[in-house]
C-alpha cells in the first residue's frame, strides 16, 4: 500500500497550461468525438454521419460548424446528382492530429470495456503489418496516410 504522505500534492502542470485541459475546451463532448471518428474514417456527408450515429440534425450542424470554426475540419462542396450543392466535411491537418487520440480511446475501450479484441484492424497500407497505439520516439512515427482501417472478419462494432 502506498503512503499518502509520499504522493504529489499538486499536478506538475497548472490547469491553464495543460494541453489536455485546453483540448477538452475544443472537443468537449461525446457527439464531437463521434463526429471526429467518422471524419477519421472518411465519412463526411452530413446525412451519412447523422444516420450512422443517430445525432439530431441541429446538434450535428452545430458540432460541424464548431469543428470548422476551430480549424479541425473543412467543408468541401459536392453534388449528389441534384442541382443543389452540398458539403462534405474532411479533417484538416489539425484535425488529423486527433487521430492517435481517437485510436487510443478505441484501444482503451477494447481492452477495458470489451473482450480485449477490436472490431477494427489497423494496418500499414504499404506493408500490411498490424499496428497498435503506443508511444514512440519522434523519429519513428508512422505517417497517418499509411494507416488503413478495416473491419475484422466475424466481429461487429
């Protein structure tokens, strides 16, 4: 048993200087994280996101606007066979910086809240080698463009 007298009495970084605390101001809720997850997969059409996660239209509209305002997503025009121009959403470089965070949350959930196995296989696009979330030296980081997401056969999300 640890001695409470030896435990730190204060965090090493003040709350206002903490990157995690600041990040939670920008990405504060479950809906926003789920939208980011979909954008990470390349699902960027409003109706597709709404149908998939069951988010109310007004909430999705507000969250997407906030992601664009924060510089995490961009709007790209497209036409789906009608005369009306619609917009799809894609992650910006800043938004793609959250991909390792999303993958770490998935890994944690698979490990501690499920059976320890993921419904998603992460592999290197170039080599096909399986990947996992881990801390690595800066010079050993894999570029996100080489990450491939694919469902694991026989497993459901």
